[in-house]
């Protein structure tokens, strides 16, 4: 039985995957056009692709975290790790999409990257060897 905080990661993981599939379907309607968002190699299009992939990849990571066992002594690390995984997974694609829209949002990447790094460190520190 997963710990209570793991349940939120389970929902976040499946929710992020759903959003990844929906955004992928929406973007796929136009990707065949050569000049879609300034062409295949454009900064805007690369950031949108990165945001779409971040939704799917970080959704899967949240599911892995949700299904991971935690020793009872480490639960104080698991809760902030859980929060870091969820909010990092949400803010990373949002920051990608905002930066694709306006390059001025690029400095915001420090937020999701910091959250995800913290989540990894806490997960490694509190997980099973």
C-alpha cells in the first residue's frame, strides 16, 4: 500500500500523461507543415517539443515515484521529494511553453530545475539502497 503522499504522485503522473497525449495530438495536427512555428529547427518549435516530452517523461517519473517503496524512517524526506516531483513536473513544461511564447520567460527554468534536482536528491537519500 503506497504512503499517502505517493497517491498525489500517482494522480499527477497519470494527469501529466493525459495532458501529454492531448497536447501531442493537438501539435501533431500541424507538425507536417514545414513552416509551423518558424520551421522544424526554430527555437519556438524546439521548446514546444521539449515541453510536450517533459509532460510525458515527468509524468512517468511521478508514477515510478508513486510506486516506489519507502522505509518508514525516511518518510520525512519522501514528502518534500513528492512535492518536488509534482511541482517540478508541472512547472517544467509550463516554463517550456511560456518560453516558446516569449523568450523573456527563460530565466524561470531555475524553478522547475531546482525542484526536480531537490526531488532527485531527496529520493536518493531516502530511498532503498
